C-alpha cells in the first residue's frame, strides 16, 4: 500500500527492565493460565509482524500494545500485500527467520497461506466477539471492517456527475468519455493483491461488471499499486476518479483534504477485513498470541477505530469508524468478504490467468 517501513519499537526497550520484574498482566475475563502466555512472551522479548497496514496507522496500536506488554519489542514491517505473501513463502522455503504474525488486507492470499498449512492453530479468547464470518478454523481472524469506495476530485467532479452506484460509474465514463480520458485510476490488479480480490468480488456481485470493464477501457484506465499515490493523484487533479479505493485510508485523507470526495456505493459495498494469523514457524509464539488477542480485544478495536481509523469489526465498539456506524449508514448493501476458502476461486492459476486476459481485453484501450 505504502512504502515499506520498519518500526523497531525502541520506545518499548525503556520499559523492558521494569516489565521483566512485573507480574503477568492477564486481561479481565481471560483464563487464569493465560499468565503463562504473558510470562512466555516476556521471556521471548520480541515480536516480528509483516503487515500491509500503513505504518502511520499502526503506530498507535504498537504503542498501546507496548504499554500493556512493555517487555515485548515489536519489529513492524510495512509492505505491499503481494510482497508479504511472496517474501513469507520464500523465507519459509529457505527455513530462515521470518514473521511471527502476518496481517494483511489481501484476504485471499492470507487464507491461501492458512489452507496451505502455514498457520498455527490458536483459539483466541476474543474470538467469540467477532462476527461468525470473520474467523476461520481457530487460525485466521478478520480484524477490521473497511469499505471499498469511489473517490473523486471535488473541484472538477460535482453535482449529478458524482457516481453513487456502480451503474452510475459506468454511465459517467460512457457518456463523458472525453472528460475522463486518462483521468480514472484504480489498483493494478496484477501487482496488488487487494485490487485483484476487489475486482473479482465485483465480478461475483455486479451483474453489469463487464460493461463497467469496457467503460474503463474506453477512458484508458490508469493503474497503481499504492493507495497513497492514487489519493495524491485525485487530490491534485491528475486523475479525477478513483475506483475500488480502500475506504479507511480514503476517508481519513478526505477529512483533511478539501479536494477529495468519497462515495460509499449505494447499490452494494464490498467490505474488506484485514486478516491476521500466527505463522506455524513462529519463533515467538507467546508474543504472537498476545498481539492477536490485543488486536481482537475491545481495547485494541477501540484503538483501531479511533486512532488507526481502520473501522473496528467488533459490534460493541462505538465511534465514527466502526462496523456499527457503517451498517447504520449502508445496511443491506454491505457485502463483507468472509474469512474462508470461498475467496480462493481466482487464486487457481488457470482461472487467474483466464480472468486477467478477459479483463485486459475489456478494460484496455482499443
């Protein structure tokens, strides 16, 4: 999503000596023997996370986690969702050091790793607070509730021209082709795992999908792998419309950028949930369990909503960026993507290549 960064959580080390002397902090309502996990994590002293969540959004979560467990130093690696998958597979094959926890917006790639046996089974004490569709076999857990949205340049796209539905988007491009020539942007679905997942889910949910694809071809759709870059280009007016943009980042940007408008589609809205799991080959299993439980806890989810602005998945968390608020606004039009094997259809290589060819034929300029 954004340029790769690493947080070597140096702010944790200042508290390390105190933490090693402290007694285990067992969250309220957890089993008493959870103290063994806390103590084990302090002995491990480290946690390595590979994540597609922007470093800026993750910083308050890492900071709060370290306030709870100051004896655990967090190495947070922010990278593109496809890079996470490829790097982890390569490191696993080589048998070298790798991530303890993988946390990615490319739900299908995460589920594929779980299906292929790379995940450690762990039933989180917080699992019961999640929607039923957001947990898979006590291994993979959805953590957020983020809409796929349209974005537009508010100076140049106004009034009835602002698309409210997918049909509106297609109609706009076919009726005002000249205006939007080279001015529409979306994910590069060959490089972005999130982009590929969104577009194949559009195919499943939108009956006029190929008409929209042809409309993209007519205006010479531009593509990018970085959400941040797409937001910049729409803000500047280099592009006027963005399609299937990750809503959590777009809505935060729009609050401080008067040039960006955001539309949560009214006909249907795909909802992504960043999936996390513990690596089967984790070197720090107890620290990994603490992180998974923290992110799913009411405290962690409140931080996700109010600090990271990624939309909390738990229904008992209140605030503007929560599943409860989005459900209130959109209702039945929300289409949460389930954390299960149904997302893997287009990861079959032959199906993937066939879809990409058909997409290019339709969405590429003739």
